[in-house]
């Protein structure tokens, strides 16, 4: 994805099992953040940070959607356990991760594997990519994304 690219017309599954297209959200700024796995330390902190700023994102007219390859049932447990109000969505088949280029080869303890790169994308109200953050560090990230949205 490059700045100015259109929002992909991919679909995701909500925690309640219903499907929606990202392009249904055109008309408002849209934050799509990708995280590796629900209920892990970094992913929990990131979701909590976006949740803590949910009212501020809403005041700027923005929608925030967190995406992982977790099942809808796991997303429901994750949201309930941590009182998350940010919308979480499942990309179980990886098509949205592929469209955004977030399904990448990773390294841990000398082992290579495929996984989700922690990344965030901000689309303007017309559906054009306005900003992107790759290889995100969680601390302070949600606030940085909020500041990128015009007040």
C-alpha cells in the first residue's frame, strides 16, 4: 500500500460473526490496525490504548478497526476479558492481510515463520490512504494515530 491508494474492497468478519466490507466505511476517516494475536501482551496493550482513546477518535469522526487472523469467538473473549470497545474483526483466511501487505515472514529465536506485521493504516473520508505506520511499537502509537487525523 502506498499513500493515495484506495481502500481495498476486502471483507472482514465481526466478532459476532457478521461480515462487512471495508469500503462500507467510506465517508469517515478510517483507522485499520493489524495485530498478530489476540490476548497477547503487546496486542492487548494496543487494543486497550485504542479503546482508551475511542471517544477522541469518535470526536474526529473516525472509525477504528483492529484486524487479526483470530476467530470471531476468540475476538469476543478478548474484547470481553479486557473491556475493549474498539471494533475487532477477523481475517481468518488472510485475504485482507494480503491486500494490505501485512502477512510477512518474521524471525524469532532464529526461526522463520509467517505472521502479521503490526501495522496501522489511516484512510481519509474519501477512502484514500493518508498515512501508514509499519513495524509499529505499541507505546504511544494510538495517540500518534489520533494526532494524524484532522480535528
